C-alpha cells in the first residue's frame, strides 16, 4: 500500500534530492524527527543525511562498522571541520542522530551511554 502521494504518483521512484534514501523514507518524516529532537534542519544537515544514505547504499548493512562510518564522515567533511563540525549539527551524535534523520539503523556501538556518549 502506498504511504505518500509520491508513491501514488511515481511508485518506486527515489526523491531526486535523496537518490540513495531507503524506500520508506521521506524528507517530511525526517523533519518531524528533527523537530522532535530540537533540531532546526538546514542544508548542512541534508548534506550529512545524503552522505549517510550514500554510505549505506554502498555497503552491506550487516557489515557497517561504527568506527569506519565515523572515519568516512570525518574524511568527507574534513574541510568543514570533520567530526567536530558534525557534532555542531547533530549534538546527539552525527552517526546516531544522523541515521535517525536519514531513516537508517545506526550501526552497533555507535551510541553507548555507559561511556558517556550522547544519544
């Protein structure tokens, strides 16, 4: 059953702004998640969401490692400040909070409250 008007009008067609998005993901759902977490989403946030979705599309989800994803994000956004910059966008953690907005399951070990990481 189609869940959005986009599914009815263009079934199976990805959002052109988010070509690697999971099939059930919508930008409006991501905005709702962000609003619930106190984020005011802008272009920089969407760039990270696209990067996460692209990374997941290139890797087998069972093999995604939190450390490797962390390093890939740090490298991709190095010119803007790397992981420190990403934490300014996603105070709940660029992987954990970013994956929630991207409609992706965060890899195991990306958030561990016993070590004081944020969620």
